[in-house]
């Protein structure tokens, strides 16, 4: 193997020009190069002499981590001394993406590191590609949590995140001839250079066992199995601030004493390590399959493990910061602690906090309930019935007997309160209470437990919050009208524009004559006055083309498909789910292909060439979603090799969609599809990322689309489809046989059934669109109803794209109207209106 040289330095060996000396906090390129060399030699993870890109990445990351650790320590110490009220954000998912670009960008040392790496024979752009995405999340819920952490740090807020350290993530997606295949994520196959294990932060977490009643009437949960929760901290730096907060991830482990040496020596190897292997399962996989009883038990274990470890840590910190001479005043706990539940997954924090306060700290019910309900708030992320968690009561009694006692008591008191104060709700109590005691399937309704117990409940877009208060939680609103709020989601402009789209970012800074928009996104509105400026339009078009060319190269590398950067880049990337309607997209593409085939060459040449890219993971057991992936790949295989058509249409499935893939796709996109059935997408956040990057949206009035359209101007948004308030009647009409399908819709479905895209049997998928009612039938997501208006909107897209000047103006206005959708705005609202916390900036050291 040859050794390329850059600046006279071999790429594959450690440079001797820059001595291996520690300069952990330096911002000077020569000293940074020495610090990178220092880590390559004295924090070694590989054989000596090697300094290829992979080794260079780990050494560089550890060099950056030096600075992060220093800032993290200062932040932790400052919070400890100042003792402000602090937010603790509990989430089962964080979709962090790569950390190196974000870290050097937020620390404002990217140029120094680029220069240092160049001296060592490497390019920063090449080194960042060595990093694997942290596989701690799946979709929008996890990415939102990560954006929130970035904003908390940037706004200098006293806040921390808590999550689980999944070894194998959800899964890595491969696309084969059979469709989607899943394999384990390998992000921890070597190690993550960003995490810092805290061997002194360990808490016991109990499962199973029974409740012991003491002579004084107090209760104690005993026996069962006890797993240890070990903390790993991932530092989260704010943008151009000294504050660096923490994402604390819990790893499950068993102790040495849990290893049965006698059994092992007796040849009973599996039973000797039973607790160890049980502990490993807890943090092995995000959302393990729950079709089996053991799968359900494992998911519940994961949720409780996160809640118990995090709350023990929160209580420890509350005690640690208490004046040692003064007695603990638990009534002050909510004035120092705000706990935010990100969806229903961490609901068990409610009974666990009650248990810890009553059984461990000796509080009575009323005092513990007062503390709990003033400390905990809940974010709802869905109105989909299957996503509103309901846990089997028998499974809960088995795994968490003390918590079921507490939940039963909360439920009993809630029902008594309704009976005594609200006679008008008598007939609603059965649907409002926490325990559904249906003898066929008794369950605990986690969302109801959250609403009854939390001091605040929020939705994540105005439309979603309106649906929560008028439909899903309407009866609770009549009891607690002030409990419910809206907090429209947002995205961090650092990762989603400043760092992933430097060309466009530099143009914005040039025309606004400031880069303050990076932390004050409302300043983007000042681009509006330049929207017709030909010079800006030319620069804007040039930046978009550079990103499209980069994306085309990426698509060719990973799929082998050549796409034309001069075609319209049309992208839909998100979890594959029937309500998100990737099926509507591909049916539209099939109809487009069929019409192109029928045209004369002359007519074809007058059409708008388009490249349709679809990406996202289908949950491993979600059959119809996997059929949609297969259909997209089959359509692409035919269309992309059809010489008559492939200059005018390409269809590409982008495999293994994650944050890093998004950072490549979004800057290069021109049209993006956010086409869920109205009323079903709580918010969506990829719509915000696309709009911020000057991409136009074709979409329904769903989730945050409603607010995006208001902000950027309805003339810059390609709208179609039924509205949320029309959907129930349309479903009823369908049941009554009143639906009349559009001929184009029937033509597209028939073309697939004809075998034009191969021999795979798509009838089970297409049958979900047929019939008027029945399980998995009757087109619940209204693909058929919305198809004609979708095709009409796509025709408007084709027409608008031909007028390049008009399209560029629309693109500029899209970015200009995206200021509202910064997660800085969202988090500032949470801080003020839900958490009641204030900024706590780390002071600059006096010279």
C-alpha cells in the first residue's frame, strides 16, 4: 500500500515533526497537532506506527474531548455552587449523529483543527467520515431530544439529558433483492471516544420480588433481582459558550458476586451467568420486538431501568447540593428539580419517584404526591392509538409489584376525586381512569397516568395540541384547563444549516452582514428584502448545485445509480409508516413513469426531469412497511434502467437513513414530501430542516406543516389533501361505500398488479387500499382520496420548477420564513413556561 503525502507528511504514520505533547486546551494549530499526536501515542487504541484516517479520527476526537471535559467540569462545578433549579430530560431515544463536526463547530475551533490535521497529513472532511453515528435513537422523537440538548447548552440552561446506552441500536438497514434486511448497529464495535464512564456513579435497579409490609405499616420492595446502572457521560457543548452539559447514558451490568462460580465449575455455564446475560439484554437493542411475553417484559425493564437510575441520580444530586447543616426539605425538591418525560416511555418515573420518596425517604402519601406532581411534566408525541402505550397489568404486577400498588392508589384517588367533584363526568370515568380493568385484557394506560400526575402536558405543534385538548384529552381539560400547553418543535440551526450546509450558511451571513442568525434564527426574515435580487439568486442557485453534485456523487457511491444534478431532486426521508404515506409517493411515481412511457420522445423532452429519493427504516416486524420498501426498490430497478425514460425520471431508495445521511440529503434537496394523513403527524421536524435549507415542501395540512406554511407564505408551499377535520367524515363515507376512486389512482395500482415491476406479490399491500372496511382494509390513511389532489400539486411543482427565477425566490423565502423553527425558541419556551428555570452561564475566568 502506498503512502500518500500531504505537506510532506506520510498519511499512514505518526508525524515526528510535531512532538507528542499534551496541550489539552490549545487553540493554536501546531500545539493541537502535538496534542493529537500525544493521544495517538499515549491514549493508544491501535498498534503503534499506524496513523491512517481511522486512527487519526480517534486521536482527534480525544484531543477535542480534552477541551470538552474541561468545560464539562467547570459547568458541573458552577451548577453545584450556584444550585439553580435544573431540568432533567428523560428520553428512551437520542439520535445524536456524528459528534466531531458539531463539537469543533460549537467550540469555534474548526479552522484550527482543520489546519492541525493538514499539518499531520489529513483533511478534516476526510477524518469526520470515519465516525459512526451513535445508534441511540430511531426517528423524530430521538432527533428532537438531541436538538433540545444542543439548545439547552447554547442557552446556558441548567439541564441534563438521561438515556440508555444501546449497544446495537435499532438496526442497520441493508437493501437486498428481497427488500429490507436488518443487522446490528456496530457503533460500539470498537468504542466511542466521546463517552466518559463514571465508575463512581452506580445505582441498584430492582425487578420482580415482592412488597414487604413492616410492623409500622410502611412498605418495602424486596428480593427479586438487582441490576447495576453504570453512568456514561457524553459532553454536549453549547455554541460559542463555556457551558457544556451532559447526556448521561445508563449501562446495565451485574456484579462479580452475581457470577455463580460453583455452577460454572460444575459445567452449568449458562445458569452461572444468568444475571449477567440478563443485564446485557437490557441495553442491547432499542425497541426490542414485543410480540412475545419475554419481549414485552424486556421493553418494560428498559423503561423502568432508565427511570429508576435517573431518579436515584437526581435525588442524589438534590441531596448533594443541600446545605449539609440544614435538614432536607423535600417540599423544596420541585423548586430545584424539573423532570420532563419525552413521550410515555419514561412514565414509570411517576410511581418510582413516589416509591423513592415514601419507602426510602419516609414521606407520607400526600407530601410525596405533592412533590411528584410539581416536579414532573409530560410531552405527548402522538395521537396514534397503537403508540399510546398500554401495559398488561399482570406483567406490571410481576415485574414491578410496588409500582402497581402506587399506580392503583393514584387511580383510586383520581376516580374518587371525579366522583365527588364532577358528576357530569360519571359516564367518562371508565375511559379517563388509569387502570383499564377489562377482564379480557386488563392494562395500565400510561398516557392517562401522565396526564393525571404531571403538572403540565404539552403537544408539539399547534394543530397537534389542539387535537389533544379538543379530542384525545378533552375530558381532562375540563378538570384542569391550565394543565395543557403547546410547544411547537424546533431544530438546531447549528447542525441543520451552519455545519451541514456551509455554502448556503456563508451566503446568508454575507447578505445579512452578521452570523448572529446562528443563535437568533429570527434574523433570517431579513433575507426577504433580497428575495428578488439577481445576485443573491445566482449565489443561492450555485450553492444548491454544489450540494446537489455532492449528493449525486454520494448516491452513486452507495447505490450505483447515476442521477442528474440538473433534474429536480425530490426527497422523502422518514420512518416508513403507512400514515406517513410513502405509498402515496411511490404510486405517484408509478403513474408518472407510465405516462412518460406512453409519451412521444418530443413530449417527453418537454417534461420536468425528476429524481425521486425515498429513505427510512421500516420496523423489523411491520410487514406492510417492509413491502413499501420493496416496492420502491422494485420500481427503481425498472425505471432507472429504462433507456426511454431514465433521462426524465429516476427512483432511488437511499439505504440506512440516519443523521449523517440526512446531513447529505437535506442541503441537496429542492422538493421534499411531508404527506402524512392530516391529523396523524404530531409535528414532524424534518419538514423544518428542509425548509431551513431552502427546499420547497409538498404537503398536507398536518403537524408543523401548518405553521411552516403560515411562516413562509402559502404561495411558497405546494398544498394538497384532506384537512384533519374532514378525515373522520371521509372514513365514514368510505365505510358507507361512497368513495369514488380517481381513474389515475386505479391506473397506478393496476400497473403494479400487472407485474410491470417484477413478480413479487404486491396484492397484500395494495389490498390495504381496497374494500370499505375491515382490519387492514378500507384505506384508513386516505391514500385514494388524496391521490388526485396530490397529482395536481405535483403538476404545479413541475410547472414552477421550469421558471428558475421564481423557484429561487420561493427557495429564499422558505429559508427566510424558518426563523420560528429553531429549537432555541422551543427550549426557551419550555424553560420559562413549564420548567421555570433560568440561564446559568459559566463565568469567564478572570485574567
